[in-house]
C-alpha cells in the first residue's frame, strides 16, 4: 500500500493516527506543538484522505498492519503510536501485534467498552455521509452545525482538507462504503489486545465525550487499572481538534519519559 504522510520535527519517533472520516491533516496543530522535540509522522489511513480505498480490508488487523508497515518502511521504530478514535483502537492492536515496533501507546477517546448504541449511531452517520456540497463555505457551515465545539480554525482545516472537488462541487475524500466497513470493524472486541499491552500506555478522553461513557471508562480501568487516564476539560470526542495544546502537552510529557 502507498502511504500519504505528513512529517514534522526531529527526535524520538511519534506516529499519529486520525479517527473515522478524518485525515492526517487534523493532526497538524498538534504536530506543530510537538515538532521542536519529536519527529512526528501522520498518515491517511486506508479508506481515508488520499490513501487507497479497497473494497474490503477494514478490520483491526488490517489497519494495525498498515501502522506497522509504515513504521518499518520509515526505518525509525520503535515508535510511540498516538491514535484518536479509530486510530486509538488501531494503535492498541498494533502494539499487540508487534511489541518491537511500538514502544508506547496513547489512546484518545476510544476504549474497548464503547457501547453498541454509540457504534449504531456512528454507522448510520457514516452510511449517510456522502453528499455533494456547492462550496467550501457550505461545508464549513455543515461542520459547524454538526460539531459546534470545534474552533473556527479547526472547522476551516476540515473543510479545506477532508473534501475534494468532484461532480461540479465538493465531496468528502473518505469513502462512505469504506467507513461503513471500518465502523463494523470497530465492533470487533479488542479487550484482549488492551489487556495484554506490554508497553507503557496513556488514555486521554474528552470530559464531555459522547463516545466514551463513564461506564465504558470504568470497565476499561477495571481491565487495566495501572494505565493512567486523563479527562480533557471542555472537550467532547474531537479532543485533538478542540484542545490541541492540551493534547500536545500530554503527549510530550508521556513520550518524553
């Protein structure tokens, strides 16, 4: 698979994995904050952005295999792998598949015990996500209506990077069909991979997350009470875009140990 990457900085190696229907571009504010101390690489995961969009291959193992292949291709491992949402699941599974390639994991607003109702809602949204927009301004308006806590600069970044020209207007770069398959893949139980993590790990969750409930978080802590977790103030699921400075600081403190 051909990887489309964004890279900044030098130092210890950090790989950044975006969430569902997103792209490497949403990491740019965090990358800028980390680049003075770390080598940061973000990439478009399969089905997203500029990456290929195969008809199948959206399991946890498929995504994690891509992460490990990228680390090997860059020859810079082992890496601290930081993932948001879908990317968090992929980071955890990748660490379980290859302990020499991943030296630490930061999982942001996704844990093994996310409820079925949350995934049902996500699958319905991604299935209906492919629409034609007439302008970037229309895209910005739609993003703001759906994600009201995103700051204006994050809304603009999404509008300018997650959509491309198509059919006389603009459509999302992520494949709706691929996103449905990826969402179904999120229903795979990865508790064993989380339980058996042998590397250091950190969990960040939005204090107002609509994905990681208190029940899901407590169940996760019950499996691995030794893994620290941090609630990000005033943030919901889209933590890295709503609180990039907070996330960058937490990642730097953890990765710099």
